[in-house]
C-alpha cells in the first residue's frame, strides 16, 4: 500500500450507518469520556513506543506511518475534548459528529496497523510484532468506544471500568509472547527509585511500565486496589501511580487508605485517569494526592512530575533522617544529662544540686536546728589489717549500701563517709521539726543491721558506735572540681565527741537531742561525761520505746508511736525499725560501763573525721 493513497474505510452497512438514530443514553458523560480517552491513550502510548523503537532501530519504511498515526491520535483527542464540551442543546448533533470522528480515526489506525504488520513481518522482530498487535487492539477499542454512542442496550449495565471484551482478547493474544520481559513485575528498586503502578487495565500498565523502566526506575505492578495496598506494605515504594477508575476498590478508596495509614502517609501519589473533570482533580488533591495526570499523558510531563515528586520525597526522607539523628543525639544528651544529674544527686542534696546547676555556685546556708549523726565501726581497723584490699572495700560497700537505704526510708541526708565512719544529718537542706526522732530511729536501725550482718558470719565481727547531737550549723558546697556538700560549726564537733564518748552497739545522745526525743524513747542518763576540751556534759543511751507508749494494751506500740509522731509533727511516720517492737524495756544500767570508763575522745575538727 502506498502511504499517499487515500484512507480505505472499513466496509459498513451504509443504511445502518446513516439511518440509525443517535441514542441520547443515560450513561454519564464522564464515563463515555473515560472509554474514549482510554482507547486514545493506548493508541498514543504504543505509537510513541513504536516511534522510539523505530528511530533507534532505523525502521525507515515504518516511521512515516507511525508519525501519521501519532498526529491523527492527537488530533482526534482534541476533537473529542471539543465535542464533549459543547452545550447540551446540541447533544444529538455532537454525538453523531463524535461517533463519525472516532470511527474514521479507528479505521485509519487499523489500516496503518495492518501496513505495519506486513513491514514487521519482513523485519522478523517478535517484539515489534507484539507492539503493533497492541496498537491494533487499541484501534479496535476506539471503534468499540464509538459504537457505545449508538448502542441499542442500556449502557449503564455495562462494566464501564473494563476494556471492551473484543479488545481484551486482542490484548491478551498480543501479550502472549511477552517479548523482552514486557509485563514482568519488577522486584528491583532501580537506580532512581521504586515506583508502584496500579491499574486494572493491562494496556495501561504495560505503557506505564515501559515508560518508567526506560527512565531507569524500578517498577512494581498491581492489578487491583487490594493488591496495591499489600504491595505498599511489603515493598514500601517511593511513589505510587494510581488509576482512579478500577473495579472493586477504586483509586479514591486506595488513596484514602494510603493517607490514613501512618506507615504509607508519606509516599507521594500521582492519580492517573481518563476522566479529567475538575471535581475528580479537586477530590484527589483534597484527599492527599500530590498530583493528577489525565490520559493520554505527555511522557515529558509525566517524567517531570515523577522526577519532581521523587526529589521532594528524597529531600523529605533526608530531612526525616537528619531529624531522627538529631532526636537520637538529643535523647543521648538527655540520657547523659540524667546520668550526670544522678551522679550529682549522689554527691549533693537535691535542692543544693539544683542551685548549683542554675547558678553555678551555692550560697552558704545557716540552719538553726539540725541533728548531726556520726556512726563509727569499733575496732574496724584492727579487724581488717589482714584482709585483702578488695574484700575490705566490698565489706564497707555492703555496710554503707545498707545505710544508704536507711537514709532514703527516713528522708535523712547522707553527708559523707570518712574511712569506716558514716556521717549524716536531719533537718537539712529541707527544714523540718521531726529530724531528731528520725535520726534516732535511723541510728537504731543501723546498729541492728550491723549486728545482723556480723551474725551471718560473712562480715566482720564488729559493732557500730553512734553519737547524736542537735544544734545550729553552717552548710555549703566547697571545691570547684570535686564538689562536696559539708557542714561546719561547734554542733558538728560536739556530735563527733558524742560518738567517741559512746559504746559499741549503742546510740549515744547529747542532752540537747535527749530533750527533743525523750517522749518517744526510753533513755538511760549516763551522768556527766568528760570530753577532750575538759567539759563535763550529760549524755544518754537510747534503750527502746518510751514507757509512756507501752501502757495501752489495746493498741500496738507502732500505732501508739505513729499517733504521737503525728501529734507532735503534724505528718505521718516514714518508717519504723521492726526489731524495736520486741525491745520495749530499757536494759539495766548495770550492764553498761561506768561513766568514767570511756576513753577520752580524739580531737575532731569541724566537718572533718580523723
């Protein structure tokens, strides 16, 4: 056939073609538009694919035919858009003209396709033959779309989302050889990104697949909305090209589920449809689609939009990655800060630590009423002379760890350890009125802990000697590299002398502390005890609960102690040594050494233990 010959129209019944009235059917205009644009999209798509392949392989005799087909398809698309936009008053006229225009274009495409089939047979190229068969199938589809306008049945019962049956059969036959891997479902990500194409129409999927692979993208194929959602969850593509009109779960429903799922919300979606109504475009954008492309699409425009969205996603992913790294770094900083704060709280009281962090220094503080306690292991140095250093440290660690637990229970403040001496105080840095009683309860529990640990056979056979005094102190933080919270004043020195003037396994009180706790504890007056500075002062041993708490047999010692504690201090008792519930009578004075049998205490400087 000579390409300059006039177009040979398909043979039709002339009477049927002219006398049959145009059916003004109830099919929505958008659905008719969808059928027509889908057929044109296939023609344009395969024409462009064949043109590119023909130019690459130098099919010189076929290229003029393809160029004519491409021009005719574009011209027909323009005519379709024009005819479907005229006022409804001219409906019958425009449908007749539209039908004739589509039939004419379809006849031309079939003629050109048959010519190309003859030429392709000479080339013996199976891939080329398959693409021409697809082109012919699309041409037949265009004529079937034209026949819908003159259908005798009610078009609304037809499945408008599916390519007409005859066309589907031709497409299936054309796809059978599957040349060069066409139609295969890609599992690779490609060098530029992984894209998911969702369309129920095989020709649509094939055109997009080949276009995108040519650009270097990895492509996944989904034939339905449900399959698309599964593949998004499994493969996490970089972009989704989603057809609007599909049977079952349509594009709108798929888009909604993608954007409602936090795992897929960030994946950009391009909606692709033969329907170009503004309502559909607006609906898709409002539901979260990034773009909307009408079929037949311009390959250059599609490439630009896909590239722009992937670049935007790449930048978003990079920003998210940096944000995650920043969040991880901030979490690490916060974790390190918590560790530093915890270490600081192990050195300083909470309020003092907060002031040091906020101001960089701690102002000296005067406390007019504080109970200071020294607890020393009697004979500890002699007992540990033959012990390895690691065992000595382990034993002290176990003792002092138990003492730390006592401080927590009674809300007292550990100040420091000096060798085998443990020093703590009550009434600072938070002032309260119950600190003398709290300190005595804690001291009694510490003495009992040492007795129990010594009785286990795993620790030294040593006893704890405790001295307690109540008075005013100055408190503050000293040092600039290794901070230390300490207290100074005569009350500190006197507390140390009270401890040295005590006895193993006993809690020794100054007269000041005794006056504050005598309503809670039974105490033995030891008389005047001489201190290093030559003064003779009253001291008292704590025996057990006060006799005034033992007169009511209807109530337990603990409930009576709690009631008195609440009356005196207007708060609840924090803790109570359980062993005291059985030790309710003060031991006989004869069991203690005489008042002058205690060795003179060594001098202890304020805030320091030698």
